[in-house]
């Protein structure tokens, strides 16, 4: 079972099923004309007379709304500058990250207010659920500063629509990812005709527990009223083994997308570096595919062509401009009047400054960002060198009378897989791995929270520098931690998504070697 942090769909996660795009299945003429045959049995796929097994078109996973494709690869993860803080918590080591998707921008105030709007309407009878989702605007307060205007206006005022949301805990960011997954998948079902538009009106009228949830839907626990396929989905009706139209979609049908989630620390750091634009051919110094002449000893998310420091050094009208929103020194948050160096005393717009090699904005400065990992100082010495991550919790749905149990928000309830089941495995022996290798039974040495350390299993990593940080923290290799139930005016987040299929992508825009950054003038 995959980590509950990622909320992967439990009954198909191990199947390796490929996801086709929400429009890629458009041309599949199910149960019509010549059918493709199974190479192992000779029976036809998509043929009601031969079992009616439906085979979706195996396209590479598409990019869902807001995401950018990041082609994976190997890189040196860890700090590449002097450890002036003396943390020794991110020693350089070579790892490989699989291809994935990540948000082009930090999640904005506008995007998060859309989430609150849904919560306030769908759960109008549950004020505790609504309040638990709201950001803490009091993070702006300080005993010796006048920040009350930010408390009142930063999250709500339209002038800050395009600014990153802050005051969000790790848990709130995690829950936002689940909600976003549900909205994207519900729209896909409506567009294909497998959900009625009328169900939205019902949900937004205090549906509460009956609000659509992807995992509950796939488990058959969703109590909505799916419509007979029609409209945009009329030509792609899914049929059962008897040739009758199916009312429910399965993950294997290629209509639903994968889950939005927080990126792992390795994914975030890899994406922030944007090393793809440094993959050069020595002979002509042009970016090409496959030469592996990568230079990855850089401090910040930008490199080459005069973008190797904190300012633009290449001659031109942008020469001397800052590359990110950060604190230059004590008391200097944005420079002097008439020549503001980063145009923001606090967080700035999410699309300000130039993007990095993957087309991602503000991977250094503006706000630090939550990632999925549980913090441990020596994680770099313990983690796998493929898709490193700490925080796995192997869980299974809670069942009652043969049916999955749903919580007060309509989401499936999970419980840890019994160790009696996993102790015979070779790849893992315990369902809870967040504290793996903290100590051993022989020494009896474990993390003593509040005694010998401030780190515990609720300590989550956040990456990147913020508007209130000195340049040291702008390096993607730096890492800090905060309790998952706490928030800050300096921490925001962005979402990621697992990519299935061919690692280089489907050859479309944003895949393969098409990562030439678009340098845009900062605001």
C-alpha cells in the first residue's frame, strides 16, 4: 500500500495502469468494428461477445490543470554551499527522480479562496470543518510591527488575488490537494456524461458527507446520482460484460486523473534547480537531448546566459535586476524608492520574475514551500537513491459489512496495515515508516522529542527561501522543518502529481527536451 500522504488510489496503485487524457479516449469506438486482440489469450478487447473487457488507450499521463511536466533524471541532491548554519542535514548525494508534474506557480490566495468557497457551501452545517480549512491570517502579527493591514486584507482583498497563500499548515495544504483532485475528476466525469451537472447544485447546498470524493467514488461508496452517458461522452460509452452502458467509471478507463499531492523533497529540489537547461553539448554549446553533459554545481534555480548570481549580469535592459524576492540585508526588503530591487516588501505576485529551466516560477524567494517529507537530520544518509522520501504510512480502507467506511467529509477512512501481514515481506516489515531507522531495539536509542530534540514524526520539511530570508536560504539544497500543525507568513505551497508511462513524456509541449525557459520581465 502506498503512502497515505499521497492518497493514491489503493486498489489500482500497483497495477501500473496508464492514464489517458480526458480527451484522448475520444476516438475509442467501444464494441464497434474490429477489436484488438489479447496477446495472451487471443480474445478480443472491447467485444461484448468475448467477455467485454475494456482496454483504454495507453497514452502517457497528461498534465492536469495548473501543472507542468518535469522530466526526471539523476542529480546531486543536497547543499552545494558552505553549511553556515551548522545543520549538516542535507549532505550531497546522487539520486534519481522519476518524471512528475508540479504546479507552475505557488497556490494563490484566489485559488485557496475558491477552496474555502466550496467548503463553506458543501459543509455549511459543519463549521468546524470550514474553520479547519481556513488559513491563519494572524501569522502576520508581530508585537513590534504594524502588520494589522495584512491580517485583514492579504488573504481577502482582490489586490492580492495573484499572491501566494500563507498561514497554511502542512495538513491544510495536504487536504487542499485532496479537494483539488476531487474537483478535477468530478469535472472530467461531468464532461464525459458520467455525472449530472445537477449534482453540483446539490453538493453546494450543504451536501456534506455526500460531496464527491475520488477514492470514495471508485470504491462504490459515493451516493451521488450518475447520469446515463451522453453529451460530450456520448461517443465513448463504457459497457459492461453484457454490453449494457456502465454508469460508473473505473480508474482503468483512463478518464480520471491521478491525485494532486505535495511534492516530495527530492522532487521539489530537482524541479527547483531546473538543470535541464544546463544539459549542453560541448561542441556547439547548444541544448540537445541525451548528451549527459550536465553541470549541476549551482546555488540557485537559475544558471547560464548571465543568470548565475542574485542579479542579472548579462548586458541588456534587465542587467542588475534581482532574480527573486528575498531580503537583501537587515532592514532591506525591497530597496529604495525609485529603484525597488524586487518590488515587494512581503510576498509578491506568483508570476513575478523569470521562470527556471522547467518554466516554474518563484522556486527561490517569495515564499518557502511545504513538501511531503517528515524531517530527519540524517535522512540523506538513509534514503533510497531512487525517489527518496521519508513518511510512508502503509494503510488500507476501513471496511464495515463489506463496504468502505467514510468519514464526516465523505472521504474513505484508513487504518494501518497490520504488521502481522507485512512482517513476512522482504521489502518492508512495518506499516509505519516515518520513524524508520530512528534507532534499534539493541541500543534502545530513539528520538526523544522535548528531551534531546525538537524533531518528531509531525515535523515536516519546507524548502526554499522566502521574502523574509537572506540569500543563503534561496538555494534549493537548504532545508528546514516545522510542525505540520503550525503555519507561517513565510510558507506557502504548490501541488505535484505522479506521472505514469514513458519517462520522457508523450512528446508534446513540455516533454522531451522542450524546456527552453521563457525569460519574462519581472513586475
